[in-house]
C-alpha cells in the first residue's frame, strides 16, 4: 500500500490500508481536532524526536476488556495493604513527564516527545486526557495516562518507581471503567506485560467495529477527580 502523507485537512485514510507493521500515514500535526479524529478512527501517533509525525493502526490490536483484568494474589495484597494512595487527574503533567523520563529495560530514549507532551497536556485541559496516579507517602511513584472518547479509553503509557505502582494505577482505571460503563481499554501494540494482566489481541476490523459502537455513547469529559 502507498504511504499516505497528510495535508492540512483533518482526515485520515482507511486504517485497513496501513502497512504490515501498522504505519498508516505521515505528517499533519498534533492539534486537538486531529487527535480526536485520529483516535475516533482507531489511529494514534507514535514517533521519535527527529522524525515526522507517524500515525499507526496496527493489526491485530491489543485490548483490555475491564472484566478480563487479571489481578494476581500479590497485587491484591498490595492493594489491600493501603500503602498507596490513588488519585485521578490531579498531576497529569507530572505523570506524562514521568512516563517520558523514567528508564525502561531494553529501551533507549522515548517516543513521548516534547511536542507529544504539550499536545496531551492540552487534551487534558480540554477534558479528554486523564491520568491515574499512585502516591506513596505523598510522592508520585507510578501512574498512567490516556485519552477517553465515548465508552473507550485509549491507554498511552505508564510508569513506576515503586514496584507494582503502575499496576495499581491500572487496577484503578479498570475499576473506574467498570463503574462508568467503558467497553474497553485500548492498549495499542502487543505487550507481554499487558497480556499477563488480561489484555488480548483482536483483529483490527473487530476493534474498529467495537470502537464505532463505543463512540455512539457520551464522552465523560472534564476532570475525573470531580466525578
């Protein structure tokens, strides 16, 4: 399939025209309008500093259905210990910056560029991007962030400083998703770590069908700490 180069017009090609590795389009910008259109089409940006903006729609897609979340015995023990405090949407900037800066085994650098950080902070200010935050003794030690449209949550990244801190944040996201009737949490690309927590791979066509159904439901926008 020929690679699609985006113009100033807010639109994306058919996700089924993506390359084998999921690359769909190049260029464009990270404006709120384009990001909303992208996620509504099952597309997300993923690139590094020095590259143009790259847009992906992988097949298959990794998805976590809230009812399928696997909470291990050890994770349950950490949750019941009450050592950690969970907050939502109180330190979004700190979470996304920590996701960008926290070292990951076997990974050099980050795809969360300064432009990406600015774009998602703006999405948070508009009420579309949210963070789940794990605190220990008053300090941020783990968390995750993502976007919400309709009854879908698009997970972007997570980090931890204390063991299990990101898993506890994910547990709280799953709990929130169940309470609020979310259909799925999009985990984007295959990850053995997320598979161990219950995420599964689904064909892109199925994901897009479930996404369109979810987008027919009202978006829970605004600051979720007030919900």
